[in-house]
C-alpha cells in the first residue's frame, strides 16, 4: 500500500496535536476521520503521556477506501482496543450518536467530511465541545466550507489559530490546521 499524503496529516501538525493533548489533559476525545492514522497515533501518544484515564472515540466511514477498512485502521484497532472505533458517516454520527457514546468532549479533532463539516460546526462547538475544550479542523485552507469556519471564528471573536506555514520543502502545513479554544465560561 502506498503512503498517500492526501489522507495523512503532515508531521508538524501531528506533533502539534500531540503537544496540545499533552498540555490540555483531555479525558474525553472525539476524532472524526482516521486517514492513515497519523493524527490518531499522535493523540494517543499525548494521552499516554498524561497517564490519566480517558475515553477516545474515533469515527470514520472509510469512504476514502470504498467503505473498506484500510490496513492501517485494522492494525490500529488491534494495537489500541481502548479506542472506541465507530464505523459511521460523520454527519450521521453527529446527528444521532450511538447509544452509550459520550455526548461531550474535551478535545475534538475533525478531519473527515471536508465538504460538509461546516454544516454541523455550530453543533460540534456549542453542544459537543465542553467548556475549556479544544476543537481542531484539518485542511481549512483547502475547502470553502472549512474556510468559512475560520471566517466564523473571526466574526464571533472565538479564540483560534490557523497553523499554515511551511519552513521545509517536505511539509504540507499550507493545508491549514485550525485550533479553536472554547472558553471555560461563555460570556453572554
């Protein structure tokens, strides 16, 4: 199997994910989209570093692979049985999570349905992300709807950073990683 960079988060952004998990100390994590698993591995390294109990839910419909589990996902499932992997479309999961699935998360990574993620952004930020939580979107400079989420952050004054600079020829950071920080208390 070839290493398709189109479905793998770049190394710099993966290191940032790991660092954010290490520093933020989430106990409930939701990841939407597996790709080739680099972000999942980074998140797990951060969770393991923290040495605290956690729940980690990963949702993917394997659409990039015609609905079939890629080899990396099968290996990941065997190596990490502590991760609850749900085979489901992102929109369906967010509309009606399976019974027994957490409905609130400290840390959410979204790298799945780039064409529709903006449609349910408000639900994810307002209802699923705990106060004080971190919400991340990958590829935000590449898709109009995701660019709209960045614009919404600016309009609403949400604390956020877009990481999109390259310093090396082998990076793809220009695809953009949006990190949104939800305040502990909402001002109203």
